[in-house]
């Protein structure tokens, strides 16, 4: 029998604790600032929309945070997820590289998102909260939170970016099957939404706008909290189950990963996958980390590293991150989950410190890689995930030229079963490759808030 | 740590051979008859549309058929599939029963169908065939064959039942991603299709009609063979990998299954799942086998056990099976994969001999069970699969009343990711529960061919 295609772990191998990278950073993470006073934020400032347990996880310097049994018992419905060897893709590329992918698409929601959704629902339920409000882009986060709320008996309200709501109606169905209420954002339900609609009734919406609506909903209802699917430290923390499992699995395969790759929207699937490997690099091991984003929303490759709002309306704290400016509204590309104007502050710091690399690709080459993957490995990736596949294909191609037998590992963050309209558009040659002019990006950055003394 | 949710097998546990139930039947399977002469069919009669290797598998009395390495190496992309314990469903039902399900939804096509598609593509390629033609109902079979043809470098032409083509466009996309040509059936491409359209231009199509078109395509093209996704003996044979794995997994869990359940369209997922357990019952072990079908197409529960054509146009051999008559066109229910007028002859014989039970359910109670399953286990089943879930829920409910701690196992034949429009219709209260009058069924059965001397 030839070598195996999958490296599975037992449920007993499920990590007991999440990995917090904060104590291992080359320099401390600058504080969030209050949107009004511009002063460093304290735990109290976040308590209107988050439970204290998550606020503590947001700020703690503890390296390991125990995963509650209630959370691990939900994880066990689909975790540990398989690490797969892409032998057929390797053969098609005629590369000496060994390509692996961590398959997070096997969760009920079809992506990595439930890893933090389940944790957030648990801590909110434990804090006596009755309802969670959130935003969603492609619908992956919204469906994950709907699933998690269903498991813990919480109500769930989802503000879904309008362009995705209509491009991907089936993710909306999925949220409704799990009992969530879903609205196309911007809505008339919030001040933030009404203001945007007054300015531009035809807006396709954006993650930033939807965040404003969900935050306002939570801040104005006593029994309701807000839940974010990416960007924040505690979200990235929960996603480290992905990298911790992958590390065990690569060890079982006798591999030392040379290149680790993930797509970047807010940064949570990428960070959750690579952060557990970062200490190896800080200790001197050869590791390259590549975050991949769309040229239509090039936050890491062309954004500024500056304080900015997490949302469009300027309701959230100011965060030091890579950003295109909170007023930037990316075009309605099919990788809806990568249409965010900023990036996770932890990821942004590590990119700024040159510990993590970033690169951007246009839609058509990304879908070329996605189709090659579907034709070789069989499974059809989400457009977001296809960005990581494109980078893995390019790196494996370089190995073909140089003859290097590198170990390339990427995070297969989600399947494309609800994105087939995007594949139709691709197969019909209707996808546009979007490259922003410097002027457009400069214009957006002009609206960055001026933070004095920083 | 509480007990596990999944029973996984290693790739090395993948079965080495398929199980052929023919030598273990209580009485031999009556022969297929030639559609024109009505005389028993010989291998030659099938050689125009099938490769000899599959014709031999159709008729052999060998109990075990070795699985070629080329086939096992494709299986290994997703097999062995997990056997899952439905602990959360059990808790929701407050039942003493233990419920397990074999998860065939993890294949790239999202169902059990690739188990035979891969085998059929392999044997046709080995026989020098260049293209395969087939029909598909819900699209699960068509996408499975498109995937398999892609792996072996065969062209693939799919005649897709019109109602499903429009209800489930995303399965069509999936087939196209894997390189297949897909047409809504009936088409103008075949005599069979043109004749139906002349009679009824508005027909929603049926599996029987689509079979006629695919068979005609294959019979009229030298380099093209036909491929069937269910009904025939060799198809059921290939699907026994499902039951053979499940048997190993139940043994690992220390379980003796009391009730095994599957949904029945043509019968292949049900047969592949339960046939490996049938010898246990013949040897006197307590085993109940329940095939579940929709009331809209009640072939096993209300059909005749008689010789009939496999297709609508009367091109295929005559098969002794449970049938509603080859002219029966079932309504366009959402479980498109269960809309076939007949059943596998092997399954029909075992139902006729009372070794296997059958039951029928209407759409709404089936979707009630599907939603309960999605809310407890997380994952969203295909409408076809939901029929099996409904029966498992009912059996577990009986155990709650009697206090019996039965082991109930069903085949989770596919996921519902491409069927969410059906869930929308259900959630909006738009699903009709269809029960045929005796007169309608009598009318359809009047068109059964008269086989003299039988």
C-alpha cells in the first residue's frame, strides 16, 4: 500500500489549551484606544458588548488558556480535523515539494469559523447573555455563530453584507436552519445602517458597515452581546486549535514545515494556523509564513500600519493595524470573506516586524488554482481558501525550478459548496481582476484618524 | 473525557474486496430479459453499453470481488468514512437507543455515489472507452461520475432530470468544474428525448426518461459507454464498501446492530450499507433492515413485484423488481434522488422474501427530522438522507416507549449543501405532502409489459 493521504488524530488528541502568542511577541501589542477619548482602553470599556471572560482573553499575557470541556465536547463533533497530503496536486505540478493542507472544511458550517463561534457562545451563555448579534461577509462567520448559538440555546442576529446576502443565499438558509435571524446589511434597523442607506441606497455593503450595525445592536440591548468572527486577539486565540493540531500531525508525518500559508481577511484562520509555529522561527528554525489576500482588498500588501477604527461608522475602538482606511469599501469580489478594510492587530504587528510575509493575487489566477485543486484533490475550495492554494501552487512551482524538496503546508479554511455561483462566473469568463490605483488607496487613507503623540 | 463521537478506521482498513450477495440469496436472482425477444439476457447483449468486467460483476456468483488498487487509491482520498455516534440526537430524543450513522457525505461529491462511479470509470478506461454517458436525478450521481471520469481522464456527458437541473443548479456547476457536459433532460439530442418533448413539452423529466437518453447516446456511439448510478447488481456490489467498513466500526465500538436503515431511490446506498449484514440475519442473528422511500414514489411499499423496463422508453432490459410502472412520472419532490419508478432487483427480491422491510414517509415529517438532526448533530442532510433519519428517529422513539436499548444505525448517504432551496421551501411551509390514490397507481401499473409463462 502506498503512503497515506490523511493524517488523523484521535479525539483524545484534541488540544487541552489554546495558544496565546502575546507573551512571545518581539514587542508588546500597543493598546486599543477609546474611539472618543483616544485614551488606552480598559476592560470596563468593552464590557458593554463582550463578557469579561473574553475581555480577559483579549488582554492576557498567559501563554496557554485551558479550553472548557463544554467547548471541547462541541469541537469533538468534527475535530480533530484531518491533515491531508495533496499527492495528486503534487503529481500534477510535477514538483519535488511535499504539499499538505489542514482541512477545516469538515466542520458543520464548512469552515474554521466554528472554532471561535463555539467558544464565544459558551462564554456569553455562561455570563447570562440571551442573544448574540454579529456581522458576516461571505456568510461563513454568520453560519458558524448560528450553529454555536443553537448548541448553547442563545438567540442569534446576523447582519449579512448585502452583496453576499444576494450572491450566497444558501448560507442564509443554513443560518436559518440553525435558527438565526438574518438581515441584508446595511439595514433600516440601526442608526449606522440608516445613515449609510441615506448616503448611498445602492451600496453593496461592507464588513465594516455590518460591524457597525451589530455593535450598535449589542450596545443598545442589555441582554445582547456582540460577537466578532476575526481580528480580535481572543478570536485568533480560539483558532490556534488549528495550528496546534497541525503541528502534532506534521510531527506524526515526520515533517518540518518550511512554508506555512493561509488566506487573510481579518486574519483569524491564518493566525490560528501559523501562530503555534511562530515560536519555532523565533528560536531560529527555518519557517516562512505567507498571508495571502486579494488585490481587490490589499490590506497587508498596500495598506498603512496605523491606528484605525474596526468599523465604518467609527463606533469601535481604535486599533493599530494594517488598514486601507475604515471608509474603504472594496468591490464585490467573490471572496467575500476577504473584503475587510483592516487586519488583526497581532497579525499586523508580526507583518510589520517582518516575521510574517504577505502577498496579493487577482481573482482569475486564484480560481485557476482552485480548479486545478478540485480536479486533482477532488474537493472544491471556497474562493477565500483558493487564495492560499494559489500561493501553495506557486511555491511548489518554485521548488520544481530549484529542485528543492520543501514541505509546503496551507490551511484549507473552507469548502466552496456555497460559492458555486462564483465558479460559474469564473468558468463563463465573467470574473474581473481588480487592481486599485495608488490614488484610490491614498484617498481612502486620508480618512485615517490622526492619533497625536503616536 | 466522555466517550467518543466518531469511530475512524485507518486507510489500511479500507476493504480489499467488495461483497457480492448473490451466492447468499435465499433463491437465485431471475435473469434480465431482452426488451425485444423477452428471452434471458446474455453478457453479449450488454456489451454495447458496458465493459465486460462490469458485465461479469453483474452476473458472477463469486462472493468476494477484489477491489483494484487504482480504485482503492482514489477511495483513499476520503475513505474509510467515519461512523458517528449521534449522542446529541439521542439526548434530544431522550431515548435509551444508541444511534450511529455512517457518514458517506465526506466524499468530494458529498454522497456515497463515488464508490461505484470510481469503479465504473476505472473499468471503462481499462476497456479503452473514451466517454461515459449517464443520467442524474438530484445531481448526486452525475457529479460523482464527473469526478470519477476526471480522475481517469474520461469525457463525461450527463443527462440531468429537468426539475433537478433547475432546482439544484449548483450540482450542475460542480459537474462542470470537474469537466462534464450537462444537459437538462429530456433533450433534443436523442430520439427518446425528442419523443417525450413532442408529447409533453412541459415535462419536469424523470430518471426513467434521462436513462433512455443516456442509454441511446451510449448505444449509438462506438467510443462511449453507459454508466448507471444505482439499480444494477455491480453498482450495489461497489457500494458494499460502506457496509463492510461500518461492520468493522461497529465491532470496534462493541456493538451488535439491531436495526439498519437507509433511504431507497434505486437502492444502492441502502443495499451497499445493509447487504454485508444480511448473512448475519440468515444465520439467525437479530437484524432488522428498513428501506425508506417517499410517499410520492412508493415503489417498495405500493409497487408491484414484476418484470418492467428500467427506463421510460423501453430500451433497457426487463428486470424483475418492485416497480410503479416504467411510465410512472413521480411529482417533483425535493428528494430528487428518490424519484425512480423501480428498485434494484437484488433489493426487490429481498423485500419480496421479507428479509428486508420497507416504509414510506411524506416530505414534511422527513424535513422535521432533518431539521432536528441539523440542530442536534450540526450537519445538514440531503433530503434523500433525511428519509433514513426520519425512520431512525421513529425507531429511537419506540425505544423510548418500550425502554429497549436498541442499536440503531443508518446510512448518512449525503449532505444537503446543494439542497438548501428545499429547506427554504420547508421553512416557508411550501412543501406538499403527496399521497397517491390507488387509482393513479393502478393506472400506471396497467402499462407493465406482459411476460408470458412467468
